[in-house]
C-alpha cells in the first residue's frame, strides 16, 4: 500500500478520535467502578492559591485499566494523573500495556481519552532510566508526545548515567524526579537525591514519596526542608502504624503520622509552586478504595483552605 495512504489513514483515525473526544463520547460510565461514593468537595481556588496541585498515581487503581482509571479521576474531579508502566490500556484492550512502547495509534487514542476527561498525564513512573542514550531517548520522546512533564525514576547513582539523563532532560525540557522507596532502596535518604542533583539542572530533583519516608524512619517535613528547591512532585501517601513495630499501612491523607498539613505548609513556606502531589493509595479495593481516594482529595483541599485563609 502507498505510504502516503497509510499516513493519511492514521491521521484521519486520530482526527476522528479527537473529534469524538470534543463531544465527550469517549468517557465511560463510572458508576460500576465508584459505586455510591459521593464526589469529593474540592476548593480548586484554595489549591491554586496554595500553589500545589492534586493528582493521582494510576497505580492506585492498578486493578482497573488506565481508561477506567481516567473515568474515575474525571468523576472525582482530579485533573492530573501519573501513568505507570504495565497498567492495562483499556477494558477492550487488556493485553496492551500503558508504557513508552505504545504505537502512534494508541498514543492518539490516549490523548483523546485524556482530553475528553479533562485529565492531564503529567508524569510517568516509576521507570528505571538506564543512562544509556539509545535506551532512554525513546522514553523521553514518548513522554513529549503524550505531554508528560516528569519521568519518575530510580537510576543508578553514577556520574555517567546522570550526564546522559541530564542531557536528555534538557533537550526535551522534561523533569526527572528520583523516587524514594523505603530503606534500603537507592533513594530512601534525601541526601542521595541531593548528591546526584548537585551542580545539575533544576530539571532533576525529587519525587517525594512522603509515606515511604515514614517507613524508612525519616520525618517527612524535615526531608522536604532538606530538599528545598528540588521537590518536583510528590506521592501523596499518609500512613499509620500497623501490626509489628516499624510496620505501617496506608491511611487517608491527614489521618496518619506523616504530618500531611505540615508537609503542605513547608512547601508553601518554600514558595514551591506547581508541585503536583499524586495520590498513591496502595491498599483497599473497589468502592472502598475510591472512597478513600475521595477523602484524601477532600482533606488536601481542606488543608489548602486552612493554609491560605486570609492570604
């Protein structure tokens, strides 16, 4: 078949998908997924005033497909999502993974779905960048096509690796945020993030998983202070003690030991603007999970109101 005809066909298909998105035809019915969960009451003006944005790590809804996740986020009023590798693409395409190997047709379909739901794919991770240009460049290229501004990663601590990563970050104007899994993972200690970022572009920094800092025996507010100017995004995760000493489980934002409001206040004190906190709730299922996420949203909004009152 003539190459021009193939390209024209792909363009027409993408335009058709985007046209459907304009009329919201790509949105699914969230009722089977959210059950009777009421929509959270969010004060967007207060959150905007605070300068912090609310999002969701798609891993939270890993038992669903990405498209179903987007429908739930639209229902909840969450406008940002962090994609994670290997989530099923859609209910109709359960064997297709959401990652940087997606075809142009799937990218067009994803962009249309996001547009219909008024949700932005703001980040992607956790994906381990190798520091090998031939392997990492396709990740940045895909991220740019989807509109992603941050790649969340846990690269090897190596100057050569970060030389490559920094160059790609600058070329594509895409952040790379180092994520902290609990001790003894590579970046559990913020000092390691500061070490690899020293003298480098502000495009490199931290994905502050505040719940995991608690699991590592650290105090999240102190970690945020230490990382001043390098917090690119965060994983909004509060935790409470569970079972054996030193063990923690997820809980609703503001009801655990992470000092949720204190974390937000410290970022406010630093003048951090545009930092997106993606809810990552790693326990519960179905309607209970959606309800927990909704409550996290409401508490985030409530703290934003309290921190900006009279300002």
